[in-house]
C-alpha cells in the first residue's frame, strides 16, 4: 500500500508543470455557464493526448471520460468537475489573467477541471492497480440554474455503467494549500431564488394623495421577512425544531426618480435551508407574508420562487472512509473537519442520487498573500494545490474501488 501511495505522489509531482500549464490556460480563457465550448474542446484534447476514452456533447459541452481497471464491472466511481466561470472582471495582475473581458474563474472551476484531469492521468497510469471503473464528468453550468449536474444526470451520467459512489472537491481559500477538509452528513444548503414584484400606483412625489408608493410596501415586506426569519423561535414550524435558514435580498429596483413614484418595485433574493419539509413550509410562509404585507399598504405583490439546488449531504460512511484515507496520504495535520455551510452546490443533485463525498481543497497561502475569497475579482490560488488535489483524488478513488 505504501508503494502505491508513493507512486501516486511521484506521478502527481511529475505532472505538476503540466497541470499548472493546463490550469493557467483554462484561467486565461474562461467561459460562462453553458457556453464552455472552447473549454470543453481543450479538455477533450488533454484526454486524447493521454489516451483516455471519452464521449462529448452531453448537455452541449459536457464530457464523460472512462478509465477501466481490473474487473471493470465490479464497481463504478464518479469523479465530477465543473467547467464554467463567473461574470466578474478580474483584477489580478498575473501572467495568466483572464483574456475574456468581464469573465473570470473566480470560483476555481479551472482548478476543479485541472485536478480532475490530473487524477485521470494518474488513474490511467495505474489502471492495473484497482478494480472497477472510474467515470470522470466535466460538466457545464454549475453557477446557473437549473444546474449542469442535474442536466447531466438526466442525460444518463449515473448509468451505463451505474455509478455506485461519487467524489468531488471545491477550492477553499480559507484552508492553506497542501490541506483538505471533510464534513460528514449535511454539509451545504438548498437554494431557491426569490423574485417579488410589488404593484402600487405611481405619480408625482409632491402629490401623495394621488399615489400609492410601492417602495414603502416593498420596504415593509423586507422588514417583515427579516423579523420573521432572523427570529430563531419562528423557525420551529411543523418541524418542532430549528433548522439553519437564510432569507436575504440583494436587489431592489424602483425605477423612479427624486420626484417620481414608480408603479412597481422589483426585488430579488435567496432562500437557503437544510430540510425539505421546512423548505416547502417557508415557501408557503413567504407567499402569505408577501401578500398580506402588500395589502396592508394598499398594494399588490407577487412572489415567484425559482426552485434551485437541493441540500448537499455527504454519505457518513463513505466520507469517513475518504477522510481516513486522506490522513493516510497527507498526514493528520493536513486533514481538517469542516463546519456546516449555507452556500450551495449543484453537486447536491448527485449527492441525493448516490452515496457521495464532496470535500474541500486548501488553496490559500497567507504568507504569499493568497487569501481572497471565491466570487471576488482578486481570487487566486497557491498552485501547489493542483498537485495535492490530483494526488488525493486519485488515492481516494483507488481506496474506494479496492475496498
């Protein structure tokens, strides 16, 4: 076992410069959700060069690669990577800065794809060392509803052969490069998009008797939501217990002027939680709250809920097995326990379908000043994480397939 571990470490070290080049290319040419045409083509070229079989064109840009070990029908493990970028103008002054204006790999999906390729290269070299089959999925559109993972499932990624378990990782700048983190059980929240339109009656601001100001009603709705969902006692509902809940609005648009009261106000927000029964109950509560509060201010309001990703749950037994294997590979000081998060991930669709482990890859380096968070214009990584990630992912895959 130690010999296999050393071979993986040696392979991941020898691949580092290649992985760095791949990651920097992907970072320079980011593409938005469901538009990853050139990204997909580049990844296909990397797979071809390594002699790894794959099929492409799933959900337009998705790729499914396959590596068969000994006795390939024994078990199938899925490794998932996402490919899309965000609509952010990069502010980093680096040689590999994004060349696509207004688009940036600010969530690290360039890293995810590179690590998955690195793991694929290693596993392809070691296919006589494990049983079963590894599927590697490069998916589009993680950042945009309805989520590429969901669409890839509908396109059959979990079938032929049937996937038994699934692995994925995500960059984590709060954790130093060289480390990884795990969380058993419930890990990330469901996410729904909320859109409220408040209808009043506009008019000249100097004549309040002639208008019904929807901005006042909209403000009252926001305050009612804040009071309701920031009060822990209000979260009991039918559950009989509190459950983590976030209802927050980041956009309000009135389209009036200093002396113009608009007819309508539009608001957009998010709802996140970790219980499906409570999720449904909150939908009903929000509908009632929005309608009643608008009526109280002589306005009408409509709430539209775009149902998003479900909560992400890590299979306890599988995740414990992966965490223990990571300790074997990296040492106990390099493997951390992670807290619950209210962020969301479309890998949740996969975690709801098959036993899964979604873990975090440390990408920060405080000494080098690499500390910016994801979804920011200054996000970057300590690239040594590419070696760590590809090695750990390959090791976890082999440990699971040979168990």
